[in-house]
């Protein structure tokens, strides 16, 4: 190699442009080659001569060589010897692939130092320099070298020292050992990374031995469990067990690990401070260094908070926070499951849709906080009645739904609906000594008779509930297909009603009231009529509830009042002074609290005396919020307006309240009057109401009087006034005026004859 390079250096040095120069160059090269060969031959001869001068190897030298071979073989160390002047490396190592000491062969290599990685070279040179200059007793270095010459870097740990110096003490040779530490260095590197990862992990990591005793834990383990490593190492894994964790769970975990080599799951653990934490645990098997036994690496995550948050979210997503009942989404889930079960088992599922009657009025008048308390009490009442086995959900506002599973027939559902209605007969208590009567209206639908899917079942139950409201509230209705038509019709009517005032479709009719003491018509009741251009005559029983629901009743009510007083005013002027008019007032008009202002203004506008006006309110309207309504009523009364309680006997008015209200008149409901003379109960009730009214100094009127016998009974029992078809139907204003005049004249004729 060295020689070849020399020839090339000479050959390339010759000018090539000169003719015949190629031949001359060849000759010169051959000449140089000959010289070089001669020098080499001489060197070889000298070295042979030196060898022949060396004394023959003794027994002890051979023994030493043998020991060196053994040492190299057993330790895996390489021997190197570097000639600092000749810059040549002598390298010796035992063939490590040999299994028996007897066969050891030593591989030697002469030549250059194998390449050192450029990143490590400065440090190696620095170490070498400081040793050669006597600053360090030993040359020691760990660096990368390309030992195999194929470009792969091996980590080498080298040690050596100067072994020969010249007379001036300058180092001539340095020798020592080296060792390929790539594997251990990689392992150490990996170990360093692994421990760094373990240290910086936010999850607790525990290494357990084959008996599940702690061997090592990381800092996060200490943070999460409260135990320092010294407190757990050597102790069994069970030391962290909480009482919530059943003993068998560990057995199962061990079995799983034995079978699958890993286990993951959740376990309750006990912190050092006694607090229980829920941990998500991943356990993996790792063979120990010997490969003989298994170690277990456990990664623990404290998920207590996460679980709590999840549960809270799940709760919020599925439950109504006010009543703690399932909400709409959980209801649909449960209803779907109930239907799937019923389909499988050919069973039936009933849905009860419950709406509290006039709850909006309660909420508006008593305030939302009280409304909420009443809703909670109502929720508890429904759940108590149907039992824990049935789902009661709150959909929104005052709407509740009950899912009845495993029922035999529609009759079973009806029985439960009636039980709910009965349960609400007792007032709901919503605070200390605070009670209120609320009634439910219930709609019922049945799977599979009415619908196959939850949404349809709910929709049908809702429709049926509306029919229960339309049927007078405080009752239940079973869904039927005709109801859908009715519901649609209601919606169309409601929008038509909105235009009724501007289209001049509303009118008042007047029903005369006969005074039994004065034997003359002393007043009239104004009753609304709607002659719709699209639907013909719509009864007040149909459109008044619609107007109340939509709030239109405020406008319509004020219109009716103005219209009634204007009519009365003209009658007064047409010779009927002192005639009174009774006008019906709705809950919403009362709840607004400004009823007295509205009345005062219209009285002033129309110029009618307050004494000639009576306002009629039903029991349920007043009782929705007796205290607040009493204030409004007192304000009306102060104007001089009379106040009647209408349809008396159908609600739950307490006498105590009646006494406190500034009422002037009590109107016995036509339900009792209608049955007079053939129902002794109704006779008893009617006579009691008359007496009770008189004892409270109230004017008592019976409405719906249709027969002479009824009239006679009422006269006999001291009723003050009557109203009904026996006297007259409700009449248009002109007809009514005529009727009153003629009745008066007839009466005078009768009195005169
Ligand atoms: P109400 O105030 O109790 O009115 C008496 C109802 O009984 C009237 O029905 C009247 O026509 C009817 N009636 C009178 N005498 C007899 C009788 O001898 N036999 C029978 N079977 N019925 C008789 P109407 O006009 O259909 O009104 C029904 C309800 O609508 C009223 O009951 C009242 O609550 C409400 N209403 C009517 N007009 C108004 C109004 O201007 N405002 C408000 N808020 N409600 C009104
Ligand atoms: Mg009335
Ligand atoms: Mg009435």
C-alpha cells in the first residue's frame, strides 16, 4: 500500500505532453519500485536478524503468555500497544466466540488506530495529552470507535499508560487495555431514560416482585398515595387496599396476569392519610434480569376526581336538578328500554303525562322560589304514589311523566292515574305550615295500542293531557286518535282567536238576574260570544281557556269590561237606572295585580258608577294565591265594585279564606242547582251554601235555574237571586233591554192584578 502510493506519486509527477514521455515515466516508476523493494528486503532481513538475536522463549514466558491469553479471553478485554514514534498500533484480543479455554486463539492486528468518532476525538486527544505530559497517572477514556471498519460505532472503554520512554523521558510507547462497552452503555442509557421517564411521569409507578411486594416506586406514587418509597418497599401490594375493595378482586387480577401477562382495571386504594381514592391500574409483567422470574410494573392513576366529575356530568345530563327526578333524556332512554322489553315479552307500557293545573298562575303569583318548592313536593307526591319501581321524570316546568311497566291493561294505568289525582286531594306542603292545593291533569297512552316508539307515545300522552285540561282539568284522559284532530283544531282556533278582536268577531250577550226578594230584574251577567267567520260560533268553554293560555284574555277581558259598561251606561240612560252588570274575570287578569286600575279607568271612561258593577271570579282563580289576590280584590272593593265568587262549590275554597276576602256575592254552581228536587245531597249542599253565604253577609245567587221547582226550592230556602233559562237565556243587548223592560212591565201587571 505504502509502496503503491509512492509509485503513483512519482508517475503522476511526470509531464504528459512530452512525446515518448509515457515510456520514460514507466521506466522511472520501475526504477523507483526496485529501490523500494530493496529497502523493504533490507528491513525484513534486519527484523529476522533481530528475531534470531532474541533468546529462545522459556517455560515461564510461555506460562505468562498463556495467562495473558486466558486473561484476555475471560475478561473480554483487548490489549493494545501504540508506538508513538512509528504511530502504529499493535492490537491483541482473544477470540470471544470460542467456548473453551483450551482452544483460545489470540487475534492480533498491526496498523493504524481505528477511527475515533469526531465528537469524541477532542476529549480522547486531551486525555492522551495530559497523560503523556505526566498530568495524569493513567490514560482513561470512553469513546466511540469504528472497530470493525464498516462504519458502525462501538463504545470503547480504554485504559493505558506510558510503558517506554527515551533517555530524555519522552514517551515512546503507550499500552493498555480496551473493552467494547456498547451493550452495557446502551443498557445504562436505556436505564437512565427509563428512570427519568418514571421520575417525571404524573402517574404513580410501582415495581412489584414475584410475590407482589413493592421493589420500587416513583415520586408520583408518593404524591398520590402519601407513602415514601422507604415506607412501601418490601411490603405487599395489599397494604394500599381500601375496605371498599373486595379481597377476591386481587385473586382475579393475579389470575388474569398469569393468563394474559397484563391486567387493567379500577380499584379503590387507601392513601396514607386514610382517604380512599379510586385508581385506574395497568399491570404488566416484565421478566427480571435473570429471566427466571417475573416482576410486575403497575401504573396507577388517581381517577377519583375524574370519576366524580363524570358522575356529576352524568347526573346533570340525566337528572333534573330541582326535583332529582330523571330528565327528558333519561326518560327516553328508560322508555325505549321498557318498550324493547315489552316487545320481547309481549307486555304493555303506559305513559302518563301529568301537568299541574294552573301552575303558571301559582308561579307568577307566589314567585319562582315557592313555585320550585311546590314542584319538588309535587314530584315527591307522584313518585310516592306510583312507587319506586316506576320511572317518574320531570320534562319541564310543571310537566311530569310516569312510565308504567308490566301493566296488564289500560285499566291498570287508569287506576294509577286516578290514584295520582286522589293523592293530590291532600294539599302539598311547601314549607313550615304552608300548604297549597294543586290538581293534576293526566293524559295516558299505551304501548303497543297507541304507538310503537317512545316519541309517539309521549306525544299521544301529551295530547291526551290537553284533552284532560279541556275536559275541565283535574282529571285524566286516555289517548284516542280523534284527539289529534282536536289538538290540531285547538291550535288553529288559538291563532284565529288572535284575530277575533280586530275582525270584530267577539260580542257580549247578557243574561238577566232575577231578584227573588224584589221580584224584578236587578242585573245582568255579561257573557262573551265568539262568532268566528271561519268556524262559526265557538263556545266560551272552548275559547276562554285558549285565551287564558295565550295571555289574550287580558286584552279580551278589558274589552268585555268596557263593552259591558258601555252597554249598561246606555241602558241606564234608556230608563233602567240602577241596573247592575256582572262581568267575569280570569285568573290572569287578577294575577297581574293591576285589575283595580283597569277597572277604575274603564268605569271613568264609561261614566258608570262602581256600585253597578260586579266582578265574578271563580274559586280556583282566587285560591291560586289567596293572599296576593286578596290585596287586589280589596283594591277593587275600595272602588265600590261588588265581588262575586262564581261556580261556588266546585273548588276547595276554605271558609277561613272566604271570610277574609272582601266578597259581596256567592254564586251557587249550576251543577247543584240542576239536580235540585231530585238529589237530596245537592239540596242539602245548596241550602247549606245559602245559609253559609248569609252567615257571611253575602248575597247568594243560584245560577242555571231551569225549572219552576228549582225556583221554588231556592225561594223556600231564602236564596236572594236566580239566573237561568227559566228566566231567560243570555240575550243580545237590544233583546236583553227589551226583555228587562217587558219583564218589569209584566211583573207590574201581575202585581196590579
Ligand atoms: P259562568 O260565568 O258560570 O257563566 C254561566 C254560564 O252558564 C254561561 O255559559 C251561561 O250561558 C250558562 N247558563 C246560564 N243559565 C243556564 C241554564 O239555565 N242552564 C245551563 N245549562 N246553562 C246556563 P257560557 O256563556 O257558555 O259561559 C261559560 C263560562 O265561560 C262562564 O261561566 C264563564 O266562566 C266563562 N265566560 C263567559 N264570558 C266570559 C268573560 O267575559 N270573561 C271570562 N273570563 N270568562 C267568561
Ligand atoms: Mg259567571
Ligand atoms: Mg258560573
